[in-house]
């Protein structure tokens, strides 16, 4: 990799290798190591949901339904996300009970507890419909139940304006003559059906659909339905979260972060998947009250809300190993969108920002390319003289580089830096729900999917061809490498046909800015050289 052209080849094969690695990871990667099982309680409430008896809750962001039998959240529909672009009649539905199973359950077990036996307790509620008013910041939905021994249970859901986080609180008032103990369980049970959001990305890469949780030593681990069928998950930790993730959306139960919980997940006999956490036993002495709290996030993967909800929950916006670049890029995109109101223009501004930051390194690459072009006649003479002796040829070329003050590796570092940025932006465009159905201009009405008419990939290929012509030809490059380099624009054009339009837009802008920078540096060098010659003549 002594010349810029070899750098371009390296970048192409690096990206291809990355995608092949991703495919290998999906099928052959080692399964995560699980810790020894811990004893877990079961919430075996599989009663059918009575649709006409559900409590309806509507906020500014979501529509929920709560089953008074058990007090489970059995339906959650987004109000701002269409299932299909420009079809506002059908929204993205997360929790559902109608023709599928996806529900968030919560329960108390113990002597006289509402969920200690089947059928589970049927809570009393003041009204069957709640709506967050225009002047309200919070909406509370209280459910009440009392056992025959005189212990009352107040199960309250709290919904906040502008938030996808639902707060849950149990208030246990033990007015009996005996001390009581209870265990709190929160679980999400889900079938294995796809959601309709699993649009494939580049080269058939699919978004992850399955279970996720936070192990003790890490903040994020995901387990597919297939892996869960082979081995259950049983771990203990302090705090954390458990849930299911799909493309753009997540549902997760979050215990109090100071609580020590047991986490269990498995595939049930009916093929549904279940993940739960169980909190330690809570004592409620006679004539006292006790409070148990937890929270539930159900909604889109919005980074700020995920970060505020629980440690590590932001990792459900899966940016893979390039998260350390992806998160700043994501925040930069949001920053530019804040005043441009167009995600395509925001991508262009991110490209300009990245190229500006990398310009000092890119300048060295352009200077190296310019110097290499000037050395072409000398390199050709070396080839004619030492063409049959490759070792001597390399020695003479290195000597020439030293004499001319040229760095043969000058074009490599900027290209190496572009690779993780390219991959990080790919993940951001693939995972960021803000870019789902986000239009640019004209025919591009969704930057998260491929250009329907392939205009951007063709323009990108043309820009890459122009960049290729600006690179010096190396006499030391073997014929096979030269042929590969000639077909590189075609290769990348075909490659980009299947990438999200937003990513191709980034790469096109990147190439155009690189061309402009190369031209600027070349003219500046030529101007400086001309000034130097004039000074010598005057002397």
C-alpha cells in the first residue's frame, strides 16, 4: 500500500470484509456465555384479554390499554410513527393482544397478594378512559384492590408529557394483624412474529429482533430467539433492565437501580419468549405501608430518552463496535437538523464537518498524490532500468522518495479514518428512528432506504471515477491491481445501489469535497512552485 490507488483498493476491500464479517457474526459467532441459573418465580397469567373491559390511556405520544385483571399493559400504539410511509391510518403498534402476544406484565406474589393465584385479581378503577389534557404534564391511572385480610393495594401508572417512560408504583397498606412479605415481578412476554419493520439493509442485512438485557459486567447483551431456545438466561445483578428490541423501537422493564434482581428469560411451551426480573422479598409489617417502584420504557429508540431512562439502555440503538463514533455523528446530525429541518441537508453538513476536521490529514494525502504525479517520469525510467529486478526497483524507489521528500504512505491514514466513519454513519442511518421515512428532495422520500431510481449511486460512481483520474498511476502496481483499480468505480456503484440513500449522499458529498480540496491543494502547490521559480530567476 505504497500509493493512493492501493489505499483506495484497501478501503473497498475493508468495507466488503466488514459486511462479510457481519454476515458471519449472525450465523456462526460464538454464543454468549451464561452464568449459573438462579431460582426464578413464574408469572403464569395467560388469561385471554377482554377487549371491552380494557382501560384506555391516551397521551401526547402514545395510546395504551391496561387490563384491569392483573393490571397488565397489553396494548401500546405510537401516535407519531406510521407503519408505512404516507399512510397515517395505521400506526406502529408495539404491545398488542389482538392477533398476537406482546405485553408488559407486573405482579405481586405472596400471602394475600393480588397475583398469588389464578385468576389474578381484578382491580377497581374510577373510570375506563384517561387522556392527558393540554395543560397537564402528568397523568396518573390508579388501580385498587383489597384482600379479605384488610391489606389494600394501590397500583398506579404515571404517564408524562413528551416521554415514553411509564412509571409504576405499588403502595401496599397492610392493616391486617400479621406481617406480610411480597415479591415484585416485572416481565415482558412476546411471540416471535416479525413486526413489519424488518426491512433489510445493504446486502440483505436484517435488523435484530429479539431479547436484550444488561448483565452484571456489561451494559448491553442481546439474545436471539434461536439462541434463547437453546439456552435460558438466568443471572443476578443490581439494577439494569430487561426487554425486547426490534428495528427502531424497544420495550424494557427497569427496576430501581439500587435493587438486587434476578433476571430470567426463556422460550415458553407455547413458543412465546419471556424475560422478567424478580426483586428480593419485601416485608410489610402489620399496620404499616410499603412502596415498590419500577418503570417501563416502550417506544422509539430516542437516544436522549434512553440515556435518561436507565444506564446502558441507549445501547439498544445498536451502533456495534463503532458506537464511539456513531453517537457523536448521531448528535451532530440532530444538531444540524435542529435549524435545517431536513435530514439530507443535515447529512451534507455532517460530511462538510468531518471533511473539515480531517483536512489537515487529507492535505498530506493530496500533497503526496501531487508529488507522486510529478515523479511519474522518474518512476517510469526506474521501471525501464530495473523492471526485471523488483527488489532493486523498490530500493531505488524508496531512495527517490527520500530525495524528493515524498511520503509513499501519505494517502493511507485519511482513508483508514474514513472507514470507521463510513461504518458508523451506516449504523446511524440504519438505526436512528428520526431518519425513518425522512425525505430529502424530489424522488428521495426516505433516506433510510435505497435510492429508488439509483441516481445517487450513479453520481457517486461518476465522482469516484473523477477522483480516480486525479490519482497518479504507479508503474510498480501489478497488472491485476491496475485492472481492479480501473473497475473500482463500477464496483462501488453496484455496491452502493443497495445502501441507504442517506449513506450514498454522504459518500457522494465526501467525494465532491475531496475533489475540490485536491484541486485547491494542487493549484496552491503549483502557485507556490511558480513563485519559487520566479524568485530564482530574479536572483
